[in-house]
């Protein structure tokens, strides 16, 4: 049997499953309909383990590992929904809500926001941490789209889709830690950048950070399901 098709046997939540060499825990879990929450992950894009929502426990390890980038090994025993993990995920969500200015009631993505949905799903009823309330800008210089840095969670989906799917490399991250922001080109206004206005970055944004001006005030969910297809087409080229 070649390495490319070597089969690994592991246990996820007391369920014995099989995996191929090099697969991640998240890939195997989803193949077997085992739910692990994610924010920065999106099918068709590379994984970076930025949000840490997909943390899992591995038997024999004291560390929690991100399922989207941790690869499987023979005999691995994974737990995805322990009380320890629930507490970590709620804390991560609290940190995300407290770091920027997320006010769901006045957000353009209200009802179509993955951060909001995860907060509800994980039983987040209040934030115990002090809000930072940073004074962040809104860039509406692009004729079609707007970026509100107050609602960005630095998932880098926009960076990755622009580089890996569109091949334009317009978006990037500037700064370190809590001072990090996503930028276009060398921190130019979006409207003055080399952006082709394809809109893929807007489609993949999990919050209301990137939005289409024409859709404000309408009940218009985003539709990122086209990405796996686009990724396959790009690889074929």
C-alpha cells in the first residue's frame, strides 16, 4: 500500500473512523458528520488556525490543538465537545466580541453573521471581559464595497481568497497583536488600490466587516459555496 492511500484508524468522540495520510482532524470529522465549530476555516482555502474555535483534545497531550491544521496519526483519540473545550470556545468568542466593536442590532450582517451564530450556538449570553472600544476607521472609498475595521475578527479569509482564488494578492495584514488590521496593497484606501472589485473577499467575510453597499438594508445572505469550485478550476489551470 502506497503512502498516498495509507489508511489511519483513529477515534473521534468514541467513534472509530478511518482517515488518509495527511488529513486533518477537521477533514476527517466532517467526513464522518462530527461537528467542530470554525470561523477562519473555509473549504477551498488554505487553513491557518487563526481563530482557535476548532480546538480539540488529544488523549496523551496536555495541549489543545486546532483541528483544521492538526493532522491525524494511527491510534489517535480525539474529543471535540468536552466541558473544557466549551469553556475555551466561549472565552475565545468573548475575546473576539470585546476586542472590536460588534453591535449586532445595527450591523449590516445581523442574522447572517457567523460570529453571531456561534455566540448563540455556544450559549454566550454576556461578555465578562472589558470592551476595548478601539477607534477604528470605516473605508468606503471603493465604489462597490466598504470595510468596517470595527467588525473585523482577523480571520484572514479575505487575504487568502484574494491570493489563492483570485490570484490578486491585494489584501494583507499589517501590525502585530491587537494592533493588527487588514489592508489593501501598501495600506492604500480600498478605492485607490489594485482591487479588481470581484467581490470574493466580501462573500467570504464571516462578519459585517466587508459588505456590498448595494445590499445594505436588504436581507441578503452571503453565498461563499462557490469557492471549492473556483479553487478546483484554478488548480486545473
